């Protein structure tokens, strides 16, 4: 993340906003908490309590689900070792540091029909974060918000 942001600054960008979904959102939240160069962060369905979401016994299933949901070609890279994947995910859990994002603006977006991250998790992240912050719950939306037509159809018709 730091390499990408440093490169953006060399290109003349003066402000950086991070937007991530699922595990990418967790990574963005953690990075925003630990690096003061981020000017805003938006999180779509962040698994902010990774140890509650995926146990080490289910890491192989999680690897499969992540690869299936990815927009990348799953054959383009080797499948991660589940025994290494889980500890790496836990190290990137944003919950222990989310309070450090403030005063950077934070937007948490969560579908209420998500199979992997609950509204309760989104509320826990929201409650732990400092101001300014906003929590947007999308009725009927699932976990993979970028592929879920429900929230975007509702927004475009209003």
C-alpha cells in the first residue's frame, strides 16, 4: 500500500482516499489507522473481527471463497497456503487499531444480507472508530457489494 501511495504522490496527487471491499477493506482500514497520509477511507463489508469470522480450521474454505469472488484470473497465481493465509489475515485485522483512523473521515458500508460479515460487526467497528465517521447499512445487500445489484438499483432510482 505504501509503495502505491508514494507513487501517487510522485505523480502529483495531493490527497489519497482508500476504498476497499471485504478483506481489502480490512487492509485499508488498518493502513489508514497506521499511516497519516490517508485523507479518507471507505470500507465495504469489512471483516473487522477476522478471528470471529474465520477460524484457522476453515482457512482453506476461506482461501477458496476469496479466489472465487476475486475479479482476477484464479489461475494467474498459485493458491495461497491456508496455514499461512489465516495468520496473515489475523495480523491485518483492523479492529484493534480502528480508533486511530480519526480524524481521517471514515465511511463504513454494510449490506444487511451479507453471508460473511454481519451488521453487528459493522456496528462494532463503527462504535470503536473515532469521529468523523458514518455507517451506511444497505437493506437487502449481500457481502460482495460490487457484484450485488440490490443497493445500486435502489440508489439509482432515488
